[in-house]
């Protein structure tokens, strides 16, 4: 992240069981968060061997670079109530772009900046469950920024516009020692 600190924003398990999973639309994680930051990322840790047919995550390299954050939409493509801005282009628009994906072994992890457009297919191979332990991380420059909808954390603690997210809600799990470059 290029940050001197790393705070855990939240974590979750995302599973795609064989035969019972659906594709995950192309999206930016940043669309769903009331956060303004460059130093904010997702760490996707494979709990099972994960290849493309198992529903590996696919990424559009460089899609974070222009700073744009699409409006959040639900699984059917409907914008979240209260949100504003341009929704992401239809899924097919991304399929023609340069896409990268990684065959991960259980225990491997991939990290992406929160504006990187990504998605995944269903677990079509059906050879085993596709489970990931997904953690979201905040760096030094992460501040709260209202985007028209509440995140669960902002309901618990009302942050001010522009307020740094250096709050006990988000445990500080890494701090660079003084004098060491970030
Ligand atoms: O696990 C997936 O298929 C999607 C993951 C994802 O979108 C994320 O971790 O932000
Ligand atoms: Ni995502």
C-alpha cells in the first residue's frame, strides 16, 4: 500500500460451493465504501486451490488509475438507494479488455487496490468448494467520505467528512518502525 500503517477494516469468508454459485459481477470494492483513499486494499487469501474454473477472481489491471469510482449496484445491476454517479458499464464491456487471473494454491493470496475492477465466474469445475478469507485494509490516507449510503461501521460511529479512520473500530495491525521507508 505504501503506507506506514495498516488497519483491518473488516473481514469475511467468501465461498463458492460447487454447483451452487453464481458469477460475481465486475465491480470496484471502493464503490461500496464511504472512504476516500489511495491506500486501501483487499487481500484475497485462498483457502482452497483456486483456478479459473473454480471461480478465481479476475482483474482489469490499471483500472484504478483514473481515480473513477463507479456507483454501487446490486446483483441485478440496480443502483444502491442514495448512491450517485455513473454505474459500471455492463459486464460484457469488460470482457474485451486485458484481464488477469491467478491460479492460487490454498494459502496463496492476491491483493488489489480498492478501485481495481474485478469479478469472478461461478465455480463451474465443481471439484471442491472455493473458499477465501478476504480482509480489507486501510492505510494512512484513508478518510471517511459520505457517498449517500451508510456502511455498517458508520452507523456504529458517526464519522465526520474527511475524518481519518484511525479509530479503534479498525485495529492497527501494522506500524512501520520510525526511520524505515514506507
Ligand atoms: O470471491 C469472489 O469471487 C469475489 C471477491 C471480491 O470481489 C472481493 O474480494 O472483493
Ligand atoms: Ni470485490
